[in-house]
């Protein structure tokens, strides 16, 4: 066997450098083809999902007579949670859009005709999906719990502001469960003209207060609603004709416990970081089921995997079935349906884990099955990047 000639080695190195340079340019091109649609879909999906998540925040801000600044602060704290949902979906939609356009414009056909294989197409898409997955991991493991804790704390501060909850004219309000308040008008700051308060917290009786005038007082002793020239009616729940009426010239209704009750709360699973979610026991989890904390923990770990699984599904459905001149609308619909089913099954697995904590491994099944199935589809058929039999090559490519 003769040794390789120096000339052949020298000429091979420029060829390899030229090929690597061509692959880098192709990677940059495909990366750019995905990035534009990705940003567009992020904006669209964020707007839609953010609006749905903001409805409760809007209701809280409006009912508490808060300013636009407070509303903006609360809605911005929702953004990390929304992005953790949106980014995998936007990556899927952008991949579907970009690959479909490359197919329709015959750019993929030209790429394969130039001697490149399917890895040249798959590599930049996988790189983009991996970057998105890393961002989603950062969101779910740290940013989302931090934002959720601040959001829940801020909402409770807003709800526990007794003055904002009470000083609203002409509306029946329920600042806390079992308390209904109505005031006719306000004059000076903190002074109320015509007030009605109904307290149904006692399981045995209903107490109703009405007064011509009232003042909201807050000091180091707490918060009190001082009513003047009014009536107290006490009705027994289980005695139809038992009503006691008491007139007063001045009566103080203590609101301190209402404010403290709103401030002291148990943290929800979405506010805790991963180590605490994985180590919390039943005693600390009560009254919520232990599965709610385990489900939240493994959703933070399994959710980012969809940023890799969904784009692979998009590529598999568009590429693995060969090329068609009539378009790829049917395949796009099938890919979207498969992605939707995969995500819905993942949500169902999270619900099952909430009920039974031991089912947490099932939460990893949908994204992993999606990845394996997509790779199997890409590897299981004679794709343009795989060698075809000689007889088939003589017959020409199927377009």
C-alpha cells in the first residue's frame, strides 16, 4: 500500500476548510430564517396568553382602585410565567414556518443537490432549540418562582389595604369573605356619609351595621371603622323571628384582623424554588396535597424539554415524508396536532401527579417520547440525506 502523497494532503485541507466555512454560512442563514419568525410568534403568543393571565390582576387592581402604575407592576410580574409557556410554542411555530418556506422555495432541494446532508439542516435548528431550552430552564428554576412570590405578595398587600377596599362610593364590595360593605358617599379624606356593613362570618348569626356617618381610623393600635348615629341588627340563622336591634351613637368596627388575615398566607407551590419543592413533606405541604409541590417541581424540569421536542416534531413531519410540489399544508396541520396532543398529555400528567405524587416520572414521558419519535421518523425513512439504492437513484428523485 503506497503512502498518501503530500500533494493530496495539502489539497484536502483547503477543501475541508471550505466545507466548514460553507456549513457556518448555512448555519447562520438557517438560524436567521428561524429567528425572525420566532420573535414574531413570541410577541403574538405573549400578547394572547398574557391577556388571559392578566384578567385576575385587572380585577384586583380595579376593585382596589389602584393606579395604572400598580397595574403595570403586577402585569410585568406575570411576564416570566407567560414566557416559560410561550418560548417552546414560539420555537415550534418558527421552525414550522422557516422549514416550510425553505421547502417551498426549493432551498432545501438545492442544499441537498450541492452535496450537503440532512445534518446541515438539523444542526442549526437543534442549536436554536437548545438555546431556547436553556432560557426556559433559567426561567422555570429561578425567575418564575421569584416573580410569582413578588406578585402574590404584592396582590395581598393591595387586598389588605383596608382604606382602598372600603372607600369606594355606590358599590357593594366584599373586601374579605363574609364581609359586605356599601357606602353612599365620601366627603373629607377618610370620612364616609351613609354606610352599610354586613358581617356573615359567624356561622350562627348575621350582623348588620348601618350608620349616617363613619370615619376610617388607622394608628398603632390597628385599623377601625368608627360609625356614628347608627343601628346594629343581629339575626340568628336558625331562628326565623329572632332579630335584635341596637341603636348607637358611636361604634368602632375593628378591621385589624381583616388586614392581618390577608397579609399572612401560605406560599403556593409556584412561589417555591426547586430544592424546597422536592424536599417538602406532607406536614409542611398541608392543606395542599404533596403532589401539588412535586408536580410543580417536575414541571420546572420537564417543561423546558418541549423547547427541543416540539421543533423536532415540526422537522420530522415536514421532511421525513419526502418532497411535494403541491405544498405542505397537510403536514403542517399534522405537526400542529401532534404538538398539541403532546403538550396536552403533559398537562394531564401534571394533573395526575398533583393527585398522586409518585406519578412524577410520567411527566417526562411526553417530551421524551416526542424527541425519540421525531428522531425515529427522521432516521427511519430514505430521506434526501441518506444514501438511496442504486436502482432508485437511476429512476430519479421523487418530487
